C-alpha cells in the first residue's frame, strides 16, 4: 500500500509542476512571444508555439509529463549544389565549439552523459540535432553543448575540420598517385556504389529540375572537392542563423527554465536575419520525361539482366496527410504485397527479379515504382503494365 501511495504522490507532483506554469497568448517570456497554444490529443499534451522577438527563432514545446526530456534544433538547409554542404556541416559543427573546444564533443557525450538519445540528421532540405535525457541537469548540459555547436563551431578558425570531415588530398608516399580522402567523401563513395542510390540521385534531378531536391544534400563524390574553406564558412553564416532555426522541446522540464536558458545563453545575442529559405513547388511537365543513366559494375560482369526500370511521379503536397496515407496503401496493395496485381503481372511477364513501390515526402510527395535486375528491352512492357 505504501508503494502505491508513493507512486501516486510522484505523479501528482509531476503533473502539478507543469500545470502551475501559466502562459498567455501574446505574452513574452524570456524573449519568446507565445503565438499559439492548444491541447493536442495525438500526443496527449498541451503544445505551445513561440517566436523569438529578437532573432525570429521558432520554438515548439510539447508539455508532456514524460520524464524523457528531449531537445532538438533544426535548420532549413538548401544544398545549393551536389557538393554536400549540409552533410559535411552536420559533421563539422560537432567537432568542437567555443564553449566546448574538444575534438569531438559528440563522442564525449555518447560515452559520458546520461543521454537516452543523441544524434544528428541531414535530410534533403533540413539538418536536425536531437538529444534526450531523463536527468534534468544532464538534459540542460546536452542542450548547451548542441546549441554551442551549431552557433559557435570551431570550424571558422580551424580549416582542418573541413579537411577531415569533408575532403582532402592524400599522398601516402611520393611514388603514389594523389588521392582524395575525407570522412564524408568516403562515406558517400560507399553510398553511391549502390545502384539504388545512383538511381534515386538521377530520378530527383529529372523530377525536380527547379527545386533544391535536384541536388544531393549528402554530397555526390565528384562534386565534394568543390567546397573551399571560404564557401564553407559562408554557408554556415547563411543557414545556421537562429532566424532559420526551428527548436522543439518535449517532456516535463520546466518550460520557463528552458526558455530562459536558450534565450540568455544564445538567442539574446542575435538579431533577425532577412535571409529566407524558400522551397518552390515543382511545376508539372507538359509531357512525360524519359531518361537513361548508368552505374558502375565490376569488370567482366554480365549486364544483360542488371537494368533498373522506374516510373516516378510527383503526386501532391506532403502536408496532405490523407494523400500520403493513400499512396502508402496503394504501394502495398498494388505492388509490394506478394499477391499484389502489379507484382504478379511482372512475374507472369518475366520482367525483372523484384519490384517495389514507395512514396517519399519532401514538400511534394514523390511516388516511385522500381523493377530491379531487368533487361533494358523490358522498358516498354514495364511501362505498359504500370500505366
């Protein structure tokens, strides 16, 4: 009985500490103006949307009673080219900062903090840095490390970071040919050794010729050496400004403490930037486009049944959740399941060794149907079956 009462008391204290905080629409709290608040049943929490009055940073608080406190800051990052600026920047900002000038704070945190999650992600149009911890002190420390990393990285004064994380010239001995090396460069060489990666790289260039999605945010190996230290610093100044950031905080930490910490230690030092990242909508084509590309295989490989055939569509906006769900259902029912009619039609026609369909949500939804290990001569039959 004592155990039950103890658990009830802890729950009551945790709940009441959140409810005791009062935030009103239009109120300004440590530099953040509250512009919207409502209860969202899908996450069973009160949600608060703020904008920083000084620098324009956006912040969402999901005031859950969850002990697993989470912080994430994300930036809209236009790749601008195939050089991989967003990906290399993600690696580089985690190589030491003004307040934490160690070689790799990320590795230190992985081994020495109480984090329940820590990572960083580069997407086609955004870069996100999430951390989580159930310990309040550790949570604020993780937040501090990540905020200092993204806003005050050492890469401005240490060009070795770009050379290490991005690319450099390597000469093992005077008799060897000069080679290009680098963590991201080697990672992307491995990634693009996959035919599927090369296929989607070419698909996006054709489907999105007028938007940022025509570029590889991760970096296309032949283009990575285009990055210079000056261009790299300018990219950080342009995209890693608070005005271009979105902050999400989740869990039962004190919201006023979180707002005060973020403002007083970081955002108070910034004013708003006029730079805006706009992602245009790709306009429909007047007619279907067809293209042919190539990928590398080992010398002597029989390429008779090594072609990839794909039909690809831009179908609508990703914020249309009903359309997105419908496309996922269509992909499974029509293509991916063992008894799916399109799959069975390919099997009966002896076209390829496998087929799959998938939808990808950028700001517009891309829908793909791909047949693997087919003959090049199967192209017209493939198209006829699908359409």
